[in-house]
């Protein structure tokens, strides 16, 4: 018993901060931009302030980031979409980011659309010590809506995240649902 207690005393705990970084990709199926847009715009100010504090106090954090917001333009976003047969099908297709892209106006880049594009914020996170970009799926993928999406569909979404991550030099070591 003494040996086990001594061994446990030597282990150090870790306090982990994980933040969902989604912009409007995590909300489009619940509210409208008119209802929630001010909060999304607030991320442009809040995230840099958080990063300053994290840097000042040496705080480590993982930013669970939706891949779609990491794209730099609508053209890049569209180029990374899996083929139709590898996009998820949900019982309620209103939760599908892929369907949302087809039906809602999305700007051409972060210059005219900070609700959907956040490459500048991604870059600030990467430039701040002790910050990690984690995978929050490419499309804010739903896994528990009762649908039976295949492993290939999920893999295609993760592959799209990996492709955009590579453009930043990111190879995610964590995934957050």
C-alpha cells in the first residue's frame, strides 16, 4: 500500500481547457444570424483577448475547431467538400452543414463573412504559445441523431478536416465531439 501511495503522489494532475471554436457552423441549425450574429462577431474580439491572457499566464488550451471555418474562401471550402455520396445523411437534414452551404448565403471569404470564415483567428491561435488546434470535425458532424452514416462518410468528413489542417501545418492529435 505504501508503494502505491508513493507512486500516486509522484503523478501530477493536469488542468485541461478545451474550447469549441465553431463560429456559426455550430449554431446555424438552432438560430439565425440575425438572432445570434452579434455573439459570433464578438469572437473577433474575445478570442484575441483570451489568447493574450492565456499567453500572459502560460495557460495551455485546445481549440476544438470546425474545419469549415478554417477555410480561407468559399472556393476553398467547396473544393474540400466530400462527394455527395460521402456526405452525411441525417434524419433531420436541417442539421447538415453541407445542406446549409447549398441553401444559405455564405460570403466569399473572411473579408465579407466573419460568421463562417475564421482563418485570421486560427492563425492567431497558432501563433500563441501553448495553444493547440483540435479537430471538431470538418462540418460539425452529428453522430447521435439516429442516422446510420457509414464509417466511410465519417472518414470523408475527417479527411476534409485533415486537408485544411495541413494547409496550416496542423496534424490534430485530438478530436472533440
